[in-house]
C-alpha cells in the first residue's frame, strides 16, 4: 500500500482551505467513478455501474479476479497481467477484472444497497454474463478470497476452482480470534495521528471526502503492522470505497461481533482450491491459513517467501507461478 501519501494530504488540505479546490466537485479529491466518467471501461447491471475490464480470447475459460477491501479496487491486481516463464494468464484464459459494488471506480451507493446478498447477486450475474453455461475460476485476494469462498459456498456448480490469496477470516468466529491484530489502534501510531489531523481539514461527509481520507491514511502499512508490509512496498490503488467497506463489514456483525460464515456450503463441492499465504504476515499468514485449509475438501496451501500481505502486487511473478501451477493441475474446463 502507498505509505507516503500524507504530504499529498497536507498539500490538498491547504489548497482546499485557501479555496483553490472545491472538494464537492468530482475528480478533485479522488478519481471519478464510472457514472461520473463515461470514458472509463464499464458495465451496467443489477442497478449499478461497475468498472470492468476483460482480457484474453472471448471463447476461453474464464477467470474472475476479486480484489480486496471490502471497498478497494483492481488496479494492483493488473500486475498479474504480466508474463512469467514466457506465458500470461490471458494467453489461454479470459481474465475479468472489476471493481465491486461501491468500490474502487465503480458507482457509489448508500449503505442500504451494500450487502452480502447484493454482492452475491452481482457476482452471480457476472459469472452468467462472462461464462454462460460454463463454470469459472475465481482468484481473490484478502477480502476477495472471502468473497470467492462465499460464492463457492452458495454456487458450487458455477465454480471450477479457486485460488485464494491470503483470504481474511472465513468465519466471524475466526475474526474474533485475530481482530486485535488486524488494526493498530495505538494512539501514538503515526498513521492514526495523520488520519486524525486530516479529519480536521476534511470531514468525511460524502463519498469523495471519506474515500480520500481512507486512501491517504488508513491504507498505511503502519495501520496493520502484523501484515508484513514494508515502507518501500510498491503498491498502487485508484480509490477506496469507505461506505462499501463499512457496510459489508456491518452486514456480518451482530452485537459488535463477527457472525458471518462463508463456509456453510463448501461440503457440496470438490472444486480444487489453493490457499496462498505470505511468509511475513503474523496475523493471517501461514499458520492462520493452515487452519482455514480445513474448511475445504480439496485444497492445498502454498507460501510466498519473503512477502507481506500485498504479495500479488509486490511479488507478481511468484504469485503467477502458484496460480499457473494450480490451473494446470485443475485442467481446462
């Protein structure tokens, strides 16, 4: 994740105070969403507009990429388009990248329209649209791995296999076990001080303001020191959907505790699943993923050496090799 955006926050804050920029105008604080910029590649369905890109032969088996968050975007996952060992995913596969509902550069919505039921319906529509009558492969990072598991659990007949790149807790019970290690709330932490300062300049009273504050402060590795990120990690994002992040998390909570269970239907499938962990993540890394491995009936685990949680961006070649290995073993549908 970008860790040196705070000077930008300060610069923009001063400019806004001086009246140079109107933060209510689209594109001043954060990039425009697809409903604000018709030039962005997009698709409309289920009452929303989504940032969407697809690469590879149109008649090939389909891989759908699921980004993290909830609320992030697919920009960093585009690094998986590169070639490794002389081949690219899109040489033999139709690879779909998209920003989820209310996330990234997709259209913004009120919290009431951002639920797991809506997310399930969105992915189901997309599967049917890009791969009619043919099961897809899912590749999901972090929250995207949780999303992929939930979909596999609900629609086992539509998934040929999956690669889960260090998924977050697949049940609320597991989340409760690790929640204290997920975010650093030390009142002296630099990221928290920066965020608090920024909120004095901009109040997160609309999507653009809220998304700006999230991207400039909360996406610092300092906020999640146990996840193995480093200050010089070269990671990229377009925009973070704060309302989507909060709404999807809230949808899985009751009484302040996690109650979701994305594993309930996994017994119905023998689809090959590969979990991938980073070596430096002390919270949801190898040991945690070995526990989650038990939810699947046909799964294995691979660890990416010398990596933190953002390894799909920082170690794309190593990530692609474990994806290719899994796809090759699973066969073409």
